[in-house]
C-alpha cells in the first residue's frame, strides 16, 4: 500500500469508512484498505471507466477519494478533479500522488500551481500540496522521483 496514503488515512480517519480508488490498476491499495476494514471500490479503464470524462459512482458517496500516479497521464485533468469532487461526501477528503513537473524520470507530469488552481476552481478547501523526493526501488526502476502530493476536502 502507498505508505503516504496509509499515513494520511491514519491522521484523518479514526475509523474505517468508504473509499474510492481512481485508477486502481491492480487494485492493490483497494485490497489493503479492505483488510483494514474499509469499504473500498476501485475503477479504471479495465473496469470500464474512462477517467478523461467526469464519472460518478452510482448511489455512493465516499469519505475518501484517492488516486496514485494517474492524473499526470490524463489530457483532461479538470474532468478528473470533477470526478473526485462528485464522488466525495461533504467534508470528505481527497489524496493525490503524481509526478511533479521537476521529475526527470517521467515524461508526463503536472505542476503544483496548475493542480492547485484546478482544485480551487472546483471548490475544494483545506488544500495542501507538497513536493518530495522518493526512491523507486521496484525492479527495472531504481531511481529517484519528485512526487507531488495534494490533499484537501470538499
């Protein structure tokens, strides 16, 4: 599980709740959250959801919507942020990890200022952004990344 997501959850939530993973990939984080007692759903292209377009999970709102390393790949970042907003309960939290524009190991990236502007225009509050270095130790990678983390509330 993304260790930064786990730390964020531990800080913001006293009890497991309902979460949505946008761009779930292999659904690893979804499985980890379920083991922690969360009711967690995940969507991505494999599950038939195009995150380039606004998406709303039917009959559900979430206290946490998160995404790891997806937004930088999308052409329509505004629709992705709209999807986060549309799926969150009032005062629910979002968590985004992506590659910062200063990352030299990734072709697709986004700047903190452009992400913050999109989040503010959508109506999010308590937005916090940070950029940090992270060593990618996976097979075939073995290099440093510059990570952009964004969190906030609806």
